[in-house]
C-alpha cells in the first residue's frame, strides 16, 4: 500500500494463440480485490490474490494445484470460470475462446461444460431444496436426459457418489459434512461437464469414500476424456490423481511440472518445505520438517523481489530486490527461483 | 417431476402422521430443557474415573425427521482422559459430529435429541451430566470451559459481521471484565497471528466471504481457543489448511494442552494427523464405536475389519497404485438399522457367528476393545454391548 499510485499495470504480457491440444490456456491471469478504506470507501490498495498465473491444460488430464492456505488457489479456479466478477488482467482461453469475451448466451451454454465443486459445501447448497432437486435442477433445465429417464439418471449419479436413494427427499442441513460434499460432487458431475474445477473435493471424506470418489473421477476421465483442475492440501491424493502439478505461493506459480518430476525432485525451496511437512500415518514416525521462519506475508503488500525471500532459508541479497524468472530445469519442469539461474 | 412417486419419497399422509408423532416427542424433551432454576442436584453426577475429563456413556442421539427417526448415534461409549488427545475416526456420516454436538448441547433442535445415556463432564470438584443440564447453565460453560472448532467454518461465522467484531465478542463474553475495547482488540489480533494469519490488521476488518477457506477455518480455531478451554472438541480443524500451516496449528493445540492440561477430542479423516496427535483412537461406524485403543494398538494391530479396510484405503506419497482400495458396499440406512452387525454386509472377513445379533465388545488388552465376532474366542465375552 506504500506506493500512492497503486496503478494496476495491464496488458503487460504476450498474448497466446489457440493451441488445439489444450482445453484450457491460462496466460498471465491476475485477479485483484480492492481494499476499501477511509470514510468515503476509497480504494486504498489491492489484495493481489492471483498475480500473474500461466499454465496450459491438456484435454483429458488432471492438474493438481497446491500451496499455502490463502495463496489464491480458489480464486484462480473461480476466475477461470468467471465466477469472481471481472478478471484484472490476462487471458483465459477455453477451447480457444476467451471466456471473458463470451456473450451471456454463450456463457450459459458454457456453464454446463465447466463445473466447479466448491470448497465449502455448506454455503454452496440451497437450504430450501431437497437433495434430489439440488442435483437434478440443472439437469432438467438443460434437458440433458428425457423425462422418463430422469429419476433413474439421478439415482445413478447419486449412487456413483456414495449417496443413497433415501437421501433424495432430505434437506442439506440434515447431512453430515462429508455427505454434503458428496452432494456437491454429484451436482457437478450430473451435468456431464468437460472441465471441472475440484476445490478440495474430498477433504471432508473418510479415506474409503475418498478412494471411491477418486476412482470415480478417474473412471469418468477415462470414459469421457474429462479434464480436472484439482485443488487439494492432501499431497498423497494430488500425487495419485494428477498428471501435472502446480505449486502456488502468494498469487504465483513457483514450480510447475509433471507429477512424477515434482514429487521425485522438488526444486523450489517452498515446495521442499511443503513436502517435508506431510504427516505420516505411523505413530512412531520421526518427522524432519523444514520449519519456515518468519511470518506469512500479506497478499495486499507482497515482499519485493522474490515473494518468498522473507521466509526462504537460501535467500540472498539478490532475492530481495530482483524477482526471479521462470526456468525450465528439466524438460517440462519449471521453477521460479534464483537458485536455478545459470 | 415424474408422476409415479420415486423411491426415497414418502406419501404425504404418511409424512404428516410421522411429523405429528415427532412433535409430541420433541415437545416433551424441549419442555424439560427450557425449565428455569433447575436445582444443581438434577444434573450432578460422578465420574466413573476421576482421571477422565469427559465420559460418553451409552449415548443415543436421534433426529426426529419427517422421513422417520434417524438414529445418528446409537450407543456410543468412550472417555477422554485429562490432558490427553482422543482421535475419533470413522465413515463419513457415522455420527462423529453429532456425538460432539451432543456434548456441546448444540444439536439442531427440536428434531435432534439425546434420548438415552449420559455425557459426564469433569468440572474439577464435581461432575455434571451434560444431557440433563438446562440451557442457562450450559451457556456459562460453553465456549469457555468446553469449546468446539466446527467442521464447517461458516456455521460459526456470521456472514454480515466483520471478523474482528466476531472474535472480540467471544472474548468480551467470557473474559471481558475490566478490559477496555483496545485490550480486547489487541487480544484478537494476537490470536489471529497465533493461528498464522498474515495481515491480521487487515483481516480484522474483513467479512468472512473475503477470506480463503483455510483462513476462515483458522479464525474459528482462534475463536475456540480464545478462552483457554479445558476441553476442546476439534471437528476436522485442519481440512482446509496446507500441511505447513496444519503443522503450526497442531503445535498450537499441543502447546495449549501441555500448558493448561486441556483434553482434546480430535475428529479427523487424516490418519497421518491422528498418528501424530492422538494418544487414544476411537473408531466409529454407523453410530457405534466398533473399536478403541491406544494409538499404537490401532495402527500396529487394527482389529475390526472396518479399521483394517480404512488403513488400506489411504493413498501414500511415493507409492503408485492404479486404483485405490475402497471398502465395497454402503452403510445401512440410519432409519432402518439391521439387527446384526452393521458392518456385516460389507465385511470381507465374516465368520459363522456374524449371523447373530450385534456383537458385544471384546477386550483384547487393558486398553484395546473391539466389537466383532472374529474375536469371540480370543477372550471370554466381556464388556457391555
Ligand atoms: N471477495 C474477496 N474480497 C477480498 N479478498 C478476497 C476475496 N476472496 C479472496 N480474497 C483474498 O484472496 C486471497 C486468496 O484467497 P483464496 O480463497 O483464493 O485462497 P486459497 O488458496 O483457496 O486458500 P485456502 O487453501 O485457504 O482455501 C486471500 O488473501 C483472501 O483473503
Ligand atoms: N439435522 C439432522 N437431521 C437429520 N439427520 C441428521 C441431521 N444431522 C445429521 N444427521 C444424520 O446423522 C448422521 C451422522 O451425522 P454426523 O454429522 O455426525 O456425521 P459425521 O460422522 O460427522 O460425518 P462427516 O465425517 O461426513 O462429517 C448422518 O447420517 C446424517 O445424515
Ligand atoms: S529466489 Fe531466492 S528467496 Fe526466492 S525461493 Fe529462490 S532462493 Fe529463496
Ligand atoms: Mg480455497
Ligand atoms: Mg462431521
């Protein structure tokens, strides 16, 4: 908030062209939220929730998105789906079309193709509708199945997601946290989407039902060539389901690559610290956690240079002033850190 | 909607009949609870073991819904020793949250009622049976002596108030005497920083919808710990947190526990977190406890087929499998429970005895109990059902 101008630089990137192998191309995407202050609610600064994110997603693959709580994962997902108002800058191409240039009519058609499973099931389910209606509403509206097949179809979707027919007439508040999460999953999958943003879709489920849902997501992917952006804090799940993984820190991707490369050979100091903190299901296990010193910086006022320098064990003088560029360290494995300049 | 009534819906007349019957039952419970000036003697009780902070004894919590009586918790007994952490795991929907809400007296009323059993709370020099405590008394200890971190943060945050106001209010309510507004605000900021929230001054001014999922969860943790409670119920407190902040929050809970000897009931699906945090583990299935023991017993020697299946379902970092194991089949309908072992229809290890009634609890070691026919000849039948 120190610089008075607080002007947002826009268009500071090279636009990308459509590449048909990708269902989704995200280029320098930014989403800032204004901070209001003072008596007249003037904008005094911005929360830079997403601050220049670039990645491409191949059709029929899954990209895992991990990172510190509050680093902008949900906002990235919502901005891609145009659910967070206008974007601040950058491009989002879905099948080659800029999502933010679509007409309301095109947008409506797109809504069934792009779905999101929300992180917070409680506030995303209408309290006044029985669950059968919540799941079936949009299916009926978009006439995805004929009237005579409707009930069987909903039953099948619910069954796939570990819900049972007797759940249909109940209201969301009558369910447990994990059951509500499954309702959200069923609602999203019932529409036969092409692309799904899964925001912590299995965090409230016991490991057995979690396994069932993950197997279901993978089966659907094999059958219908679905594409997922999979946001999760559970790194074992991310490793299992993703083809590629992006690691976010304070609004930016700091490392990106094939799942195998990232887990076998994490490079960025933040990724290393993150992986060292995975809890092990063994009471005798000794943990070698890399403890990150320093407090978490605020996205309203991110540090200069490399945003991670305030907490990085390897930070040098250069890291404090100069922002690192993205380097391809091995084929397809990108990292944003001065340690890899050369 | 299709003409023929689909499976899962009741006829209107049937639903009305059930609703009327439910009202009669729940009204009676509510009348009991709303009484004023209830003498303490009505809810005084004795701990079975004075070293326990909480004892759940044969707890039955039912929901009287229009579709029938949902037996969410159907005979749960376990204890939380003073200064220890008890991890509770189990199938999604098995009654973990309802068990803890029963202790807090925060069940959704009037449908949700404790119909049988005791929850004994150790108050130091005396013990209370929470299930019989009147509202006014409960309010004094809730959030103060016992406090709960809710599974879904938005259930405890009010969307129309700023974060700061909400945390301030909790502090003012229980520990506000002699404190100025400024003191309270400073304490709130301190709490927010304790749970790793960056920009605590900014977050103080924000509304809940402006926070990320994990930030909301941490605000709830800060609120629950504001008054240094002696008994903490943590219902999935770290699901929205990345592993580094999770480690920080777990440390925070551990420190608090060590400092004031609090007891923690820790509900989670993350077996890694259980292994790290818990001294004892309780495994629930379909409203009942199927196995309990020390953390070492449960992890190195899981006995109940459900526990064994659970341990096998967890994906492990660095281990590649094509398809994850998941326990086949479904949980029984809580409105219509079978009269044999609730897990039998999904069990891959059935023995002849499983045809019989619900198995009683078998003792495998001084601390390890399991409800399963496979262990009937292991030891003499013992314990309660
Ligand atoms: N509507 C909003 N107004 C203002 N700030 C917001 C808004 N939504 C999100 N933010 C801010 O943007 C940042 C990123 O939030 P986001 O929800 O994307 O995080 P996240 O990575 O999903 O975190 P988590 O893992 O905790 O869910 C946070 O600092 C949050 O406070
Ligand atoms: N208000 C209610 N009315 C009717 N049934 C309810 C109500 N609240 C909970 N239930 C039912 O009680 C059962 C137990 O719910 P509970 O929330 O305790 O599950 P849980 O073990 O916490 O599961 P999860 O891990 O998914 O949170 C579920 O089958 C649920 O559908
Ligand atoms: S650029 Fe410097 S501060 Fe940033 S992660 Fe790399 S070494 Fe650490
Ligand atoms: Mg999020
Ligand atoms: Mg729950």
